C-alpha cells in the first residue's frame, strides 16, 4: 500500500468514526424531555455539553473531508500559507494539518 493510500485509509476510517459519533450525539439530542423538572434541568445541561461536542465533531469532520479533498487534488501535505511541505512527523500526528510548523 502506498503512503498516499495509507493516509487516505486513515482519513476515511477517522471520518467513519466521526460520523458514527455524530449520529449517536444527534440521537441523544433528539430524545424527548422528562416530565420531571429536576430531571429536565440535568437534561438541559447534558444537551449543552452534547451540542458543544457535536460542534467539535462536525468541525473535525470538515477538516478530514478537506484533507481528503487535498489528497484528491494532489496538494496533501503542502502548507496552505507558504506552499512548503508539511513534515511527515507533523502529518503523522495530525493528518489534517494545513500549515507547516513554521507557519503555525
């Protein structure tokens, strides 16, 4: 398997994980409220936390999709600021990185 194919496989797998997680969050957010007012207060707090988590998941999904797009266009691993290559070590840690260490 080529390095590009390995990166693509990692990104696709991560996207699948994120989509599953987003689905679980959406399911929890659409559950009806309890009739008990104390329970409702707890549910509202939980919904706020879930909504924040959902926003983070959606943001990461967008980053993964953008990285897959850069792969498709042949620009994966290029810094969006200076155009220089992003280090392999940085991409290994953060496959969705868009900036090299110098431009960060």
